[in-house]
């Protein structure tokens, strides 16, 4: 056994851009080799990016992959372990790892455990692998696993029994709150139980609704963390193996964040990557004086810088003066482009055109929705004219119960708070204020009772239970799949629970047309929660 | 072997409503027994309806299923073969068939081939079955298969070798153009090759974007069709088996339709079921004087009756007088509720509010989109006030290239033409006119050049290639997954092909927020074509 250096190439591939990803990886391999690394490990499917979805069905995939691998294999004096799609002679696809050395593929591994639950559809695309891979380099025996494989204990045991001293795990493990801690506990436990080392390399960055936190880790055989890469950023982490001590040498690393700061940082990354990878110059959003848009604005500014963010306050008759003041105040504190656009002429135009149809029928949610939709259309007009992406500002609690207007406040290409419950919105806002000398969100925005301001003196709590109660019920129903009876059994009012569940069930059609947004929970609306719109399931039992 | 009667219970379960579906099936079993049927066969997963999606993950599923089966098992004097979800002692779920007789489950089959491609996610939910089921009734040996199983030839051969004389196939086979013919060819071939009979029972009706055509069939051992149930409607088909002739007795049935009339009928069913199963009193749509809205209106009236359909013409400065006349003419021919709503005051309101932002910047698509979004908001206001569902009128060609306005003409809860290319829209319109004494769509709507009328003298063909060229390219790129080079190789202009493909790729974000609509192709946008929004794949090779 000799001393060696291993490089963990935590980076953010652009899904589908095989050529650019290969070039990016080649540069990293050069850099790692220059720094004396003997091995470099890239994340799962790094060549095409995760998740590639139906791009995997395109017939030109095989040729592109071959070219990309060939390009990457040019790297000299370093062994490369890279995640890619292997298409065999029969056209079968595998979620694979290749060992590249001096221009040749010298080894290959096929992922054995293909997740097909939650956000994952891997059995739609890939065949199951049936063989382990062990290889020796620098007198050290390495085993290879890919993501889900490491969560199945027998794989680690099997590699140990085959002689592995270090397991290299290639991952594209989507973030959810407290997942980084869970992952680290798992790999530490596996390392200690099996008396081996684990090098865990994760993708980083946002890809549509999925976000990858990074936090790649090297674990020694006692279960201790020897090194950890950055959260939310690309990081080429190079770690020394000491042959005498038989372990990876300890490096300094930042301690893990608490959940709220961690979520905040991930949301910032999500906005940054969605906007930049889609090629937008910046974003525009409606600032209402409420907490959701205030938090969204803070995230956007942290992600893109004030000069790439435009906000507009769109008051109507029912908008409180306090709301306009608070919106303007926040815009000024953050130094963004800010404007005010009265919607009265627009709403009046709609009412005039609709009069022959409506006559003197009483006002109802129709008129409230007209205000929201006038605002949505204004934001889209600003987006169309100046090219900025509209950020939708709705939160998970609202989307769950449909307390939002389709084509109104739901307008937007990306919804940063889509998977964030209202109670967490408050915590995130307080957190953001706590880390600045001058709080960026005016205190009153956080303390005043939430209101949609779509009719006189409206408060959210006129229509909905208090947010702590609502969010508890929603969490049990959505994240934990509990039935109505079980939730009532935990001490919640039966009528309230029944009403909330009915609202969740009935509003699937709205959510289906909503913007995507970063997943931070263990059950996000979207690809993770696939419910029929026409649905006769009745809550109760 | 004795004579017997077999009932094919082709019906439309409501997804999720296990109790109602069980009661519905119990009534059908009673009815079949009264008519002397010895066996009744229901479709795949009939107890919960297909596809149940993530309702399958709810913990109360098992109890509901047990209650439903128990309810259905009350039927006396008839053997029931029913599709349901079997949850075993370990909590594993199977896509299963149960044999029920006099209150008892006397047999069970687990589907062996679980589709996890195209629109199917069955491996997300179900374990694979490993055993065949053969049972004897009335001195006749029956084998059981479920949907995808019949497409794998070895299953039929295996059942034959186990002695099966008739195979009962329980299906929820989603429609696509020419699928009914393919299915019948397949089962005829399998019956003839294996010298056995096939009873193919299919679900019927619309469920979100999936539509089921029915057309359940009984095939004799020579491959001939003995009986066939109705297209697009529930049908309790009872067929005699003659023990002496050793075959099912021939019944009269309607010949299969040609593709265009078949698609038309399926679209009518899709609208009928979506609207009725969602509990809407009726529909409202924008009638522009163009062919898409004209066809959508005809479908809506055929699905729901004129008294449940409201249309509104929303002219602006650029709307031709001819368009208003044609819209009014069609409304009058069909006898629907019709109104005209000028959008000028609304668009002016927007322009006034936006002037401080836009100044005197030149007009561009921003202003065009304002018109479309004013119309979308008006339709939603009518929907909110009167409770009718908005039908979106866009077609597949538009949605593919993004020639449509998000939150504008894309507004709606259901999009009947979502999976219908423009060239097929024309054929469907001509077909609908051909079957009425007075054509319901004014001739001029079909013959004039398509225009969005969002700027003076605009024609679709100013921005897009001719629709026959566009649709050919789209079909090759979307349905056939051909690369840009391959399409150019078939004789299409390289610049045109490149432009079209770029548009398809770039407009995924619009489609993601669009309404669902009935799938009639072999590659519909939506759950069948899962593309990333942020996507670095470049066409070319």
C-alpha cells in the first residue's frame, strides 16, 4: 500500500450537454492531476447530468456518450471514475460507472439498485446490474457503488468480503431537509461496521425541481469524517491517504448548518442555477408587502445580486398603505429596481367588459381573482418586454389548499417557496434578517397577520385555520400519508381536518399548472406526488 | 364441457372511488347472472380504476380494497373475475385478478409484466407476479392474464401448455390512434397460433389525459372475432359458448371506425367524462372564428349537449369582421349560449398601467400576449362566476413549438385538442361537417388561412412552416425520436428543421404549465414525454 491522493469532483453538470460536461470534467481531471491526485471521482451520471429523463430515449445518445467519454479519457496520469450511461451491444441502458485510464476504459460497473419511487423513475430507463466491481490502484483496493446501492446494506458487506478497502460512491442524491445529516450517518455507520473507508461524491446544483446539496464526504474506517466538500457549490476536494496510518488524513471543513440556514442556502442555489442555466438576464416578481414575496425577493437578491432583480408593487383599492410602504422599504434596503403599477384601470376594464355577462350579481371570488390575474398578466408583460424570468411567490401551504389564483399569483417560471410551508417561510425570513446588520425584511412584514388583500379587511385566517395548525395537518396528510381519522386521532378538530383534506384533494388541478420549484421536503408536489385530477377517493378512513 | 355464457363487463370505474365501483360491479354481476351468465369478467384494476397513481400509497388502501371485494363477492350464482390491488401480508402490492365465487376468493393472479415506459409507472407501485393461474369452470379451462402480459408471447404459450382453452385478459389499455386495430390483430394472431380462445375485456372512458376506448372482444380459436363491445361506452356484453361447436357463438357488432371518425368519437368521450366526473355543470370556451376553437366547440356540444356549452367571442382591433361573423354563425347553428366581449378597454388598461415601464418602446409579442391574456382572464372570470369549466382550444402543433400564450389562450382545465396535430384538426373538422345535414362549422373557418389575429394581417405561416411540413417534422422528432440530421436526410430544409426542433426544446416550460388533454398519439406531451426544462441537449446529430 502506498500513499495516494484522491480527488472528489463535486460539480454541477448541465443536464443533456454531454460535450460541455465532458470538457468541464477534463479540466477538473487536469487540475487534480497537477495537484498530484492519483484518482478523481465524479458524481452519478455526471457525463449527462442527473436526471436526464427522456433524453435517455434519444437514439443519438450512444454516439454522444462515446464521444464524451473519449474526450474525458484524454486526461493523463490520473485514474478517472465517472458516472455515465452505458449502452450495451443489445441497446440496453445501464446507470454505470467507467474507470478511465490513459485513454482506455479499464473497468465498468452497473448500478444494481434502481430507485423507482419518490422522484425517481430509474426503471423507466435502466436495466439492473448484477456484478460488483473491485479494482486495485496504488496498492489499494477500491469498490464502486452508485447512489441507491449504498442504501442497501448487503452491497457494502459484499464489497468488503471481496476485499475492498475503500468504497467509492457516485451520487446524485437530491436534497431534502436533514438529508445531508442522514446520509452522513448512514455512510459513517457502514464504514465503521464494515471496517472500511467510504468516498461519497455528490452532484451539486439545481436541476428543475431537484436540488443537489453537494457535501461530498470522505469517511475513515472508524466512521469519522476526514473531509467534506462545500454545501451548494462546486468543489474539487483533494484528500491524502496515508499508507502508514491506513487512513485518509483529516482536513478542516465547515460544520454542518442547522436546518433553516441550510434550507435558505439551498433555495438561493436553486434560484441561481435555474435562472443562469435557463439564460435569463434576471428575475421580476410582484412585491405585495407580505412575507412570501419579501422572502422570495431576499432569496433572489442573494442568488443573483440586486442588479438582476426587479420588483413591482401592484396596489388596488384593498391594498393597505402599510403594504406599499413595506414593499418600497424592502426594495430600498436591498437596492433593487422597484416600481409601482396601479391595477385599478385594468380591473375596471375587465368589469366593464364583463358587465353584460355579470349584470349586478354580487361580488365573489371572481372579482378577487381578477385582481390576482391582472397582476399576473402585468408581471408577464414586464417579463416579455425586458426578458426577466417571473418568480412566483406562493408557498406550499397555499398551494396545498388552493389558496392562490391560477394564472394570477401562481404566474411564473420558477417558484422558490413552492415546497416551503408557511410556518417555515416565517422561520426563513427571521433567519435572513438575523444574518444582516440591517434586517432586509421590514419587521412589520413578519409580524402583521397574513392577508391576500383581495377584499376589504381580508385575513388568511378568515378562510384557513391558523398556519401552525394548517401546516401540521398538511404535513401529516401529505408527507406522512396519514388518513383523516388518524389525524383527528392526534387531537385535531375533525371539521378542520376534513375541510383541509378536501381542499388538498380538490386543488390538484391548480397545482398541475403551477410553476416548478425546488424540492426541500420528503413529499413535494410534482413528480414526487402523482395524484389523479379526476379522483373519487374520499378521505375519512 | 358444457354450454356456458360469459359476460364482458366493459365499464368506466371512477378512479379512487372503490366503494362506488364495487357497487357498480355488483349491479352488473346481478344483471349478468339474471341473464344467465356463468362468468363475468371486469377490467384491470377495475375496483380502484386505472391508473390510480399515488392513491396506491395511501395506508388505508388495504382496508378499502378488502371492503370493496367483500361487497362485490355478495353476487351469487356467477363466477367473478375482477381486477384489483392485492396487498399481501408483507404489505407488497400486486396488480392482481381475483376469482370470486359465492362470497369467497377462490383464486388469484398477479400480473407478471409491469409496464414502466410510455405513460406507465407500474413498477413504482407493484411487485412482479411469478405464477400462472388456470381454473376450471363449466368443464372449461380458463387462464388469466392482465393487459401487458398478453403482449409477451410466452405467456399465452405457457397458458396453452398448462391446458387453457380460453384466456381471460383484463385490460386498461389506453387509446392511441389505430391501437384498437393493433390489439385485435395481436389477440387474433395469438388465438390462432395457439389454438385457443381469448376474451379481452377493456376499461372504457376518460381518466385525466388517458382515454380508454373499450371495444372489448371475444376471439375464437381460428382468430375470428365472435363478439365486440361498443366503442367509448359502457357495455355488458354476454356471449354464448357452444360446447358442441367448441366455440363462442357469433354476434352482430358494429364494424371498426376509420381513424378520423374514431379519434373524433374518443375526443367527445374524453370531454364528456372529464366534465362529468369533475362535476362541472358545463363548459365555456373562447370562439375566435378559427378552426381550433370551432372544432373544440363541436366536440363539446356533441359531448355535453348545446345547453351545457357557453362560447364567447373576444374581438380586439385586429380581429377580422369575418371572424366575428363565423363565430356567431357557428354558435347559432349549434344553438349554444354565445356572447361577445370586446377586450379593448382591458388591453387599454394594461397599456396605461405599463406606460411608465415601457415608455414608447416598440410593440412586440408583449402586446400580443396582453390580448391573449386578457381573453384568458375573461374566460376564467366567466368560469368563476358561473361554474363552467374552461376548455383550452390549442392543438399539438402549437403546443409543440410554443405558438401559444401561457396564461392566455392556454388557459383552461382541459384541452381537447392537446394531442391533435393541426393537419388532423382540419380532417376532424371536415369529418364533423360531413356527418351533419347542415355542416356545424362554417366552411370559411376551414378554408381561410389560419391566423392568431394578434397583429394586423398576421398569418400563422408568417412564423411557422406550412402545417403539413411542420407536422411532418414534429411527428418525426416527437413520436419517432428522430434526430435533426435524420429528418433533414428525409428531404426537409435544414434551417426549417433546426428552427422547429429548437422551438420544441425551448417550449417545455410552457407545456409544463398547460392543461391536460386526451392522449391520442403514441407520444403525447405530459406524463408520456418527460423532458427536463433546463436542458443543454443540442439537436444536430
